[in-house]
């Protein structure tokens, strides 16, 4: 079989378990998010997102002193913050999209290869709605992240190369 004719989706051993695609941003608060969420919901409905709920997420910020500075390593500035999160579920139960006032995140949990470009396209359309909305005047992008998490369970150590 020719190497070029084999696609990633037909690989025999595929250890991909989770993909996380995330945009972080600044310049939006909860009231501005509430104003644009209806436009976002309409767009997500076009892409197979069937239901949405509202939840809360807890976030903790911890700063650690530089261990090479000579100071005792200690934790300081612990802050626990709760924020509203809109959670949308896809027709595929393994796909979830979370939107908060500081990030949009798609989580895909699969046991086989998934083409994440379709999910990136949905995420980009959501970000375009937010960035072009006049309801969020101080919106700025901070970071884009794509994380692929693999898992391999080895039942026999003889197969370890």
C-alpha cells in the first residue's frame, strides 16, 4: 500500500483521546456576553449544537515565587473566582463548547482520529460574532491554543520498544 494513500483516519493504532481548542480574550464582562449569546446560539444551532445550559466555573490563580531567587518558595495571591459559563452540547455527545467572559473552549473526547478543522471553523465563527459585535467594544484576542491528548495503555511490557 502506498504511504500517500493512507489517511490519518485509517491508522491501526490511534491513541487520540481528547482535543481541546481554546481562544482566550479580554475586554468582555458577563453582561456583554449575555447580550451576544443569542447570536452565538443561532450560529451553533446551524452546526449541530442541540442544547445549551448555563453553569458556573471556578478559577484559581496561584503565583509561585522563582525558586532561583533565593527566597523561600511559597504560594501567594490565591484567588478563587466564579464565573458564568454557557455550555453547548453537540449532536455528538462527546463534543462540548463552553463560552465564558474570558474564553471559548471546545472539548472533543474521542477514541479515534477526528478532523478538528470542522470544530476550528465553528470556533472561528463564534469568535467572529463576538469580535464584530458592537456590544463588546473593548474585545481583544489574547491566545489561541490547540491541545491533543493521547493515551496508550500497554498490557504487555514485551511490546514496548
